[in-house]
C-alpha cells in the first residue's frame, strides 16, 4: 500500500540533482509504503538519464513523468495525476531530505483529520547562501482561517492528503516558475484550500535543507520581486471573489506607508522593502488584468 507519494519536479539540474536523490534513498531506508514521482520539466541536460539510473537502483516505486511544457505548476499537476499515496508530499530539486523525513511526516498526519495541508521546516542547506526561502520556527502553528497563507508554509516542504486536490483542484498553471505570473502557485493553492475550510498547519518535525544558491543582493532582489509579482497577480485573481484579499492588500499598503517613516529594514540591501514589494505587487496585479483581457486558447486550471 502506498502511504506517501513524494513529488519532485526538475529542470536542468542534472549536476546537483544527485544530492537530492541520494537524500531520498537515505530517508526511505527504514520506511515502507513510499512512491516517488519525478517530473522532468523539459530538461536539456542529462537529467533524464540520471533519473532513470537512480530509479533502477531503488527498492521502492519510482515513476518518471515527462512534461516538456515549461512551468512548475504544470509539472506538479502532471505529477499529481500519477501520484497514488494517501499523502502527497512536495519538495524541490535543490533540497535535501532529513533522514527521518518520511517517518516524521506520516506521524504528523496520523493525528489530524483529513483533508489537511501541512508544511514542514526548511533549513538553510549552505551557510554561504542568503537566509531566505527558509522556515525555522520550532513550534506547531495553524494558519488563521481568514488570513493569507503567503510565507506561512512553502512549496519546498509541503504535504497534503489526496482529498485536498479533489476539493480544491489542481495548481493554477499560470502561476509559478516558468509561467507568466512567475511565482505564488503554492500560495494560490493554499489560499483556495483555506477558502474551502481546509486547515493549513505548520509542523517543524519533518525537515529539509534548501540549497537555493542565492548569495548576491541582485539575486535577492530578483527573488523577492518575483514573489511579490506573483502575489499581485494572485490578488487580482481573487479580489472580487474573496474578501480576504482586500484586507491583505490594505495591510501591504499600510506597511509600505509606515516603512517610509519608521519601519526597520527587513533586508539590509533593500531600502524601504515594503514599498519595493508594493511596486512589484502592483505590476503583477496590472499584468494579471491585462492577461485576463486577452482571449485564451488553453483550458482554465486552478480557478
């Protein structure tokens, strides 16, 4: 019986992918009921050969999926269509699983009723990388049902029961890396889950290390710009259908105004961070509106 489906999407990470795959093998050594679904999202390097070679060495089920059309959300949807586990866990191709990852993951889901979404701890994999895209709290938390889940848990270490997908629908393929709105595919999924009354929790007990490789101020600005751009598009998508958006948008504007006068620096290399974020939010918001006015030939996903 498959208890956990681990889903990883990858693109052109052949050189560093072995580190991620090796960590899965270690974590699965004392765990039964695992399948791994690996989606190659149009790699041009030796990723397909590396994935196939690793699959052939494992004692658990490994499914390789080819999704050549770019986009993280699209790749995740292709993987979800093949996942069979009661619990679906997501991580990224630059992450390393803790050796007790699967055992601790299943234990967290044993104590809560389904459907539920649970995110885990994300530690920095390399001390030379900037301390971003990490989640370090050492205590369990539950996201406020009427709040906004951005940053509460993250797609690099996220899991949910399969019935969440049945209720919420797939990831919106317009969001995320490689798609028009750049980011926020995980936040949009979580936001819709909460709108359906599905709890979103954080548990620090199942952990991954994130080797994201960003070390310069320019890389940080690009990352945070993309996140805010995606959030702005998400705001536009849900603005007229969900009153939570008006509240969070008002908070962003208030933070930007307050930050001009007495706000403490969030990042030393970004002056007036909240204003910086608001500008990118507005660009994402406007871009979503412009895209909505264009005729679309593809089917809607994650609406």
